């Protein structure tokens, strides 16, 4: 962060990445702690995420970007042992230090490498670790390897125990000679512990040999001579039965008798989906019930020829078999059941299946085994996200109506037992002061509504627009269902469905009026839908109107996709948002901008051809304007067209190169001469004083007027302001295009009668009031009108319903126009330039996203500032004062290589933001020191006796990276004049203990006069200044040592 001299008082801005919403990208491992009821997910990028009750979550990241292959909780301790694909082991624990707690890596263990060919006589070395088993309440771990050996590891210190290694020769002594016959045992495929006898281990080798090994006596208790390649093992609770699954799609049940002779044959061997060749059963579980029967749950085993491509988990109980059919690859699964040794039965309550793209939980206690709705970890990308929007301060009434509509879509099962089983920890965060909605538009024509008020992103409601249009999918679905037999008994489970029936259904833009519950959804084929929330299902026809944006321009032929055909006649609509009007843009190009004004009953929309204004109360078009340049033929081909001419793009490239080589003399006469003069003046400024005060500006090549896609409408905006003269204000509409053109229209909207909601039925009229062409021709990203006090105008109905301060209509208004290269404020109604800031010239970056945000003061409840937040193509966020456009702060937020992340960013009105870090995850960040959403929770942990070792951390410094590899932002603060005294003073002053519950105490160093700098290297000393003094640290560690055997509630940030 930097503070610009003369910038005055900075906004109440800090910077931090706060929480990741959604489903972890590329999960690779799963673990569950039945005592704490928390779950961990590991990913291929080395991230570890732990989840409990909604709001209880935290994240760690391995130093090396390696795949997490296995994870095991030390039950009840809040510790987790992870195995990576490089065979390294890592011990993570939830630690409490300096008033807050987080997941931290305590120890790591890298096994010794394999010896060379000449080192055969040397000590046994660890080959690749294939399986891990925790023994003796987690103090001991058995490591099965590729070389058939089993090593034992002391978990508290992560050191190998000498002399306890179990070599394959030790096992083979108990095996008959004819079984050995020169064949190797193969890798250790499975290790299972006995619930009631920790000295016995069940070992399964790849070749099929099963051994119950007694660690105390160092001998084999029982041997089972299997000949089929082993995939998985499960030891039944009583210890009397084993079940093994194999690579040919079969499983076998073995009886553990009292005899000592090797068992040759299983009691039961079956191929559930035979007799034809089947795929391997990768994992199998056996869970018994008090009723006398048992569950057998396994993944895989499908008939290879007919269903080899299906991702299935089969659940078998007595005579009931259900084949759960998922849409993505199965990573792992577990059951939630009793693990207390004194209990006689497992009595499984739930089955949790982790898939590559979602997590599905089934209630095993309710007949039919229904799916349990997930309160978090919902797959945001169940259909690919195409756009997103945030609605802040949602009124309670609208919120309740949306929640009600969502509950009617997916009725909750009547059984109370079907509650979410992962309930560990307590969420200590305060109830959010305001409700926030995140809307995501998807490729399949749906809009999903998410509760974004807290840490857990909760699904509320799903709106589907596909039902309005005729697509080819219904016929295909009926054919597919008719073709399937009753065997296997497939049941579709999960909501991840990446295939869109028709790409034209994709949602491009959404806008919602939170006061009237009206919204507009615009799509890829030029469809603009106006919808209204209804609490009751209805059957009604939808009015259809079309608006020709070409306005009979000659010489243009649309070569893209056809428009979608709407269904005719009355259509059934469920409770929720129901379509009232469909406006079809012609040509049917993707909608690039949309805005709604519910008070005037107007919707404006723009495409690559022009923009239109529609009166949805009278269901009639008001205005259509073509913005195409005569040379703009690329706009006629559409995003789904395959006829884009390579010759044309090459020609344009050569044309640009030629233009840039033309000498300055030839260009002096054209319209860009002023720009050239300005550049020349800048080059001549060599005075040291000038260089010090004014930042060096870069030369910018002017954009050509005939660049392709210059007519794309980038932004639309409604405002009640002064356009015709300074005495009379009225409704206006503003449009900005890709070529730097701004059109301002004065609207004649019939005023509603006093106290009436609806305006009279007279027609709305639009007259072009102003047309502005920016000299640099950069695309216009955003437009906003500022009132006499320099504040943005309130939203429709906010002022009339006394929900916001009425705008100042006495002083002169101004319009802020943000282009990709600069911000400029013009006075109204004259439209003369007042202030500007050339971002590209100063910083060398381009504007991608812009929003006006309100920053509330930490120190003073009533003080707030409105600032302009902008995200650049380099991933930096800049904050400017309004209307002065003075730079306040800037810092790195998104990696500049993450183009999709930058394109997906959306700001909120209160200084937060969201962007996609993967197709399935939003990263949330906060620019405001006051308005932060982050995990704050407690976990009841039973520490083992020797807690003192927790003070010896592997790494002292906190994690500086997010799970997706996005660099985290560490705040290094100083006062405006550069003196860090105020920060030092704050760091050395101990805070009262209750301050740890406030989200603000973490960022106490960020105050109104704080600026941030992330340019230098961050050292451990820098971080310690913010974590607290060394005296505090020592005191906390002493307290930990004194509470050795006691359970402690841990505060997790």
C-alpha cells in the first residue's frame, strides 16, 4: 500500500483476504474426526481445509505444492496427519497463540530415500508410503509401503521407531511354502486397527494375502490366503469378520475363527454386478446395526462394458441395494457412526461421499436414504458461472420471501435425524449486521441466490429461465430414461451438472431491485427477462417484445446464433421469481450491460450492436440506438460463430503496426495532435522538482476509431439529475461504449400519483441530451452521477422510502466517467471537465472493474466516506477519494496471471469483494477495516499430557499464502507522515481478553490514518509486531504448559 502525498485523510481501508467460499478445487483426500465431528479435505495443490458446524472452518497450505493423498485425524486432539504424494508426512494442529488460533503445521517427516544397488546390506529404507494407520490413540502410526514392509512412527515427534519394522520375510514365515512360490506380496494395500484390541493389526497385501498381526507377540495370529488382487479391507466391529474387495469387482467375507491354520477360502465371495467383467471395488465398508443386519458400502464394481464410465457408490442393506450414480469422480467416503469401544453396534447415521466436484451426504436413518442439504461446500460451479452480482442490505421481508421460495423448491425431510452430521466447534462470530445476497448466473440459464452474510456461503434459492424457451433437451431425456434397465438400480445423486442443454441459455447479466423484488436476467442470445417475486405458484403467459438495435442499418448481416424460441401460451411457474416480460434484442447477440429502475418501470440493455430502453409497465420499447461503427463487422459474428476471419484479424494487426510507425509530422494534423503535444511536453520535463512531485506519465498510443467491437455497450446507468439546464432535474439514462463514447438521454417519465406505487400509463419519451467522446477512446467501464455534496445518488426507492439520505439537488451535480485508462469528473449540465486521474499514464495498468464503496470508520461510528474502488488488469486494487479522485491506497489483490479471477471480481457497497480463485471457489476480500467477514470460532480439544512440545513450532511465521496460491496480504502499517510510532505503541499495549472476540481486534493496527505497504520483503519481525509483544507470547506459552492435561476451548480465526 502507498499513501500519496497531499492525498488528505485516507479512507477507512485495510486489505485482507478473509475467507474462501465454495468447494475446494481438485480435492484429493478426506478425513473425519468422530469425536470432534469435524471433517478435513486435502487438495492436489497441497491445501488442507477443516470444516465443522457452519462458520467453523480454517485452512492450511503445505510448503510444497504436492498432492495430499491421505489424511488422518488424531481423535479429539484437533490434530491431523497428512501424507503427500512425495511420501512426506506432516502433522498439523490447531494452536492458540496471542489471543487467536489457527491451523498450523507442527512437524514434518521426509522418509529416507531408497538405497542404491550396492547398498542392499544397509538398513531398511522406506520405499513409497502407500497407507497410514494411526494406533494407540494417535501416538503411533503404522506406515505400509510399496516394498511390502511396515514401519512404525512416533507421531508426537514424527520419528521412526528403530527395531519395530515389520519386513515381508517376517510375515512369510507364517505362510505355507506352496503359497510363497517365489511371488512377491506386493505393496501394502490396507492397514486396519481393531477397535477393542490396539495390539492387533489387519494387514492386506496387493497379492491378496491377509494377515492379523499381533504387535505385542510379534507374530501372525491369523493368515488368510487370498489369491485375488486386493483393493480394500474392512474389519467388522466385533473383530470376527473381515471383508476384502478386489480388482475384478468382487468382494469376499472371511470369518476370523480361533484356529491357527491358514484360512484358504472366504465364507462368502460375490461379484455384485457380475457375471460379466467388472471394474475394481476401490473401497469397502462394513457397518453393523442393532437390528441384526448390516450395511455394506462400496465404490466401483460396475460392469466394465456397459457402465464402466459411471461413478458409483453402492449401499447394500439386507435385500435393499441402491447404486448411487454421481456425475464426477469419487475421491473417498466415510460413515458417521458410533466409535466408542463399549458400543456393540456401529449404527451408521450418515454417509458422506467426497467427489471431485461436490460433497454429498446421505441420511442412513431415514427410509429412502435421502440426501442432506449442505449448509456450505455447495458446488458453485454445478453449472459454470458466467456472471455474478452482490446485493447489500437486503430488507428482512424480501429475504424471508426468497428463503421461503427456496424451501418450497427442496422440501426438507420430515425426519429430524437428517440434520447435517458435521457439527464440530462453535461459531463465535456475531450475527451479521446486514444481510448480503450473492447472485451467480450460470451457463444453463439459472441464477442462484447465496447467503453471503457470513463465513459459510449458503444456497437459498435457484431461479431457472430455461423453462421459458423451447430446447431439444426434453426429448433426449425421455429417450435416455427409456433406454435404461432397472439393473443396476441407479439413483442420480448430487447437483453437479456441467453440461448445458443450449449455450444460448447462458446468463450474462443480472440486476435486482431489493425494494420491489423485481429483477432482470439477460442472456447469451439477446434475451432480456424481467421477473417479479411471487409467493404462490401461478400459470400465466409471458409477454414477448423485440427491439431491433441495428435500426435498419444497411450492409450488416448477423452471422451468429439464432434467437431462442419462447414457448407460447400460459406456462406453469413455481413460487419464486416469475417472468413477466421477455425482451428480445435483434440481432440476438450476448447482452453486455443491463440496468433496472423499478421506480420508473424501465429496463435498459446493451449488446455489441447498441442499446435499448424498454418500459415494462406498458410493455413497449422506448428507445433503440445503434452504436456500430461502419467498419465494425466483427460484432456481427457473435461469440458462438466459427466464421471469424483469420485474414481480417491479420489485416487489422498489420494496420495497427503501420499506424504506430507513421511519423509524428503526418499525425500532427489529425484529431490526436493534442495527445501528441502532451506526450512531447512530458518528455521535455527534466526539472528535478517536477519529477519529484508529479509521477512520470507513460506515453499512450491513441486507439483507432475503427477498432473491431468498438460498438460494444459496456455500461448503462439511470439517474435523476440535471441534463438540460441547471434549474430542472429529471430522469436520465447514460450509456458508455467500447470506443469511449457516452450517450446521455433525458427521459420524460410520467410521475406516479402521491402515495401511489405505479406511474400513469402514458408513454415514456427519451431525447438525446448529451453525447461525449473521450479523446483517448478507451472503453467506458462505469458511469455515476454525484450530487451537490459529491455523494453517489441513492438507488431507486431508497430516498422516497426514507431508507437513505435524500440527494442534494441544490448544488451542482457532476458525472464520474471511468474508462479503462482514466477517471474523469464532469460538471452537469455543461459537461465540462472538472477533475481527472490518468491511471494508465501513471501506473501502466488498465481498469477492469469499478465500484463506489462506503467505508465506515473504525474509531467513529457515524463517520463514513464514499470512495472509488477499482481493480486493474494487474490484479491491483486502487482506492480513490470522491469527487477529488485523489489516490488513497493501493495494493496487490489478485495474481496478474489470473485473468479469469480478475474478470469475475465483484465489489460490494461496503468495501468487500469476491473473485473466483477456481471454477468452484470465491475468494472474499475486504478493503474496509470495519467490515470484515472471517471465521471466528471455538473447538473443544483434549490435549495429550505432553503439551509442552507444542511450543516448538516447525515454522514461526504465519501462512502468507491462500490455499489456491494467491499471495496473502500482510499488513505493514505506518501513520500518514511515515512515522511508525503509533503502530509500535499499539502493538506493545496488551489488549483486554474480550477483544479477541471482535473481528476488528485482528486488524487493530489499521486505523483511519494508516497506510499499507506490501512492496518490501516481509520478515518474521514484521509479523511479530502485529501478533503482539514477545512478553505476551512467552506468557501464553507458559499458560499452555500449565494447562497440560486439561481440555481447552480454542479460538479459531
